[in-house]
C-alpha cells in the first residue's frame, strides 16, 4: 500500500484549514485508506484527552474521529494554551513542558522540532496517508526563523503543501498571490496550489481570477469549495471562531429554555455546550464582555478557563458576579464547569504559584461550600461511566487543582458510585469538573427536564450520530468541489 502525506496551510487564521483537513480525512478513510491527522503546533484552549493520556487540540480530535481513529498525543505534538495576553502553557507530546512568554517562545520553539518530527514519523509509519494542518498564515515572515508550524515543518519533512484561502472575508486573490511572493525561492516548489474556500455564488464570476493567479505565479487551483453550512455542527477550535459567530449558538426552536454562558477571557472547552444549543427548545448564547447577563435566563453557565483566578477577576470586572446574584434571586440556576466550578467556591488558593507570578489566595463567589487548591500536577482523564440514574456518560477531566469541602457531600453527579462536584443548599447552584457531559442524550434530557418540567427520554446516540453524519456530509461536499484525485497524486498516493 502506498504511503503519502499532504499539508493544508492557510493564507490566514480561520481560513478553513481544520475543516478542509477533516473533510479529506473522512473522504480518504471512506476510500479504504488508513488516514491519520497531524498538526505540528496548535494554539487553543479547547483541548481533548487522548487514548495515551495526553492532551491535543480538539480540532485534531475531530479529525481523528473523521479518520475513525482514536486520538493520540502524536497528532498534535505542540499545543500552546494561552494563559494571558503575553504567555502560554506549552504542552509537548501531550504533557505540560513549560509556561513561557510569547517573546521567550520564539527561541524556545527551536528545541521542539525533534519532538515534532518524532511524532510525525510515528504516525507516518502507521498510516497510508497523513494529512497535516498548518497554523495561522503561511506568510508570517516575522515568525519564519525556527518555524515548526508551516513551511519550516513542510521543508524539514518533505511534505507538499496546498494553500487554503477564505474568499468570504475578501482579499483572497491578493492573499494567495502575496503568500507565494513572500515565500523564499527555495520553498516555492513545495507549494503545489490552492483551494478557494467558503465561496458563495456563481463560479463563472470567479473563473477569470483563477486564470490570473495561474498567470501571475503558476499556482494550480484544486477547487473552489462552496460554503458548507454544516460547519456549525462541529466544535469551534478557539474563541476567535465564536467571536466571528457573534458569540452565540442557538437551537432552531422557540428558545423556551434560555441559557447564557459567560464569555470569559480565557474560555476553554466551550464545545461542552454545543449539544445543549442543538436542542430545538433551547436558546444558548455567550455573553460578551462589556454586556450584562440578560435577566430572562433559566441557566447561567460559568465555563472552563485556562486561568481560573485571572478569569474570576475578569468576571467581577464585568459585573457578572452582581448579575449572577440577581439571577439567583429570581430563582434562576447557575452551573460551573471545571474552572467555573472552582470559581463558585468560597476561595481559590494558589500556594505554588501555578497560575500567578506569586502565591496568592482569592475569595471565590461563595455560592458553593467548597474550596480549591491549585496543584502543580494536571489531572488528565477520560472515561465512560454510569450515573446513579443509569445514564451512560462519556466525559473527561482536564484541570489543575483539587476541590473539597462540605458542599461535595451533596454531589452534582455520582459516576460509577463515585461522587463528583457539589450542589448548594438550595440546589440552585451546582458544578463539577467533568467535560463532555451533555453529549450523552439520556443525561442531557434528564438535565433539561429540570427546566422542561418533564422526564422524557431521548434516543441514545442522537447527538453523536449527528456529528458523524455531518462528517460524511463534509466528505461528500469536499469530493464534489475539489479535485481529490489530483490531491491524492500530489500526496504520493495512486489515484482512485
């Protein structure tokens, strides 16, 4: 069986690299190839737990799912998780390596290429085809020295590159030609062509531009990918994608149940709430910084965060603590997940300066009778368990710190007989560390019955089946609009 590799780079962030890669993953998997995804470096606070106990970007976990493969740490050997405007936690091959400033990372990354290549070669040994996703823009020439994300990796690994351009945002023609001109002469042969993404309209209007690009720099067009409406069904990779959607996701029904999720500055793993948003009678929206929490909500959610203490201070600066108190007085409910759960407690202690330059202890919101102590080690765990009510839940934990106190004697959940999380005395406030709860149809239905006033049961697997069906739709969409046989040939595979 032939082995191959192909890299999708972009003219800019959010050009559609992740989606195109996922579509190609499912397409070539459906053709009977053993396909695996790879992204040398990702920057995202949306992380997934892998089969080997590490963490990778959720986009690569989705791509692994598109390949019908279990996600492993090698699929995203370097993951940067922003902790502040100027620094990130660096996860290497699934495990925390360091926390560095943006300036220091420019020199730190020189040490990471061996790990990147080691992971890539392990995947290549297992696969017929490795589909590689770049990061950001191919033409960030200020970051070219020591690059492990884009052409630096492509040149080192000898992987041909196809460029993705977002025509919906405008300037796609200039960005394709400009990207080619900014590449050093020695790198240009690795760029084989481009894909025009997110097109809406009649191709005949665009056709002259394709000829002009060919004339200007010789790049081949591998297809014009029409806008794919089903993209909204997939988890957003980072908060920038949420911002482009107006920080809102809503169901298609009447919105009888209103859920507001606080748009924290370091929000993480916010795809936890996508299954809720997909319900016909749920309206789910993210509250933007600078806005008050609307007064008509049934549930206010404090989501996960990469910086619990920093985002607790951010929450208070927005006045959301006052809004939450008013919401509870009206009889509304409050849910905290992971970092949000920690914020609901009486205090958060950071004695080892895990999140802060110096050790400190700060008061929490005081809505749960628990306290949290930040610890140096990170909890990484995924599982499938049964709740006390018999609902099968597949979830994961990814957090720093441990939480204890009298509130845990009234747990939010009991998983395989083990208590998890806490309830307040009035049972209006609750929280836990578990991500992914709401992908379980039966648990989600039971949870929403609090607001529906009913105990109807959902059919098992509905939400997960929708994601899998959307991946098949994406693969068909990619096959319809792209010259996939030519892409396979460039990747080093025999045509179909």
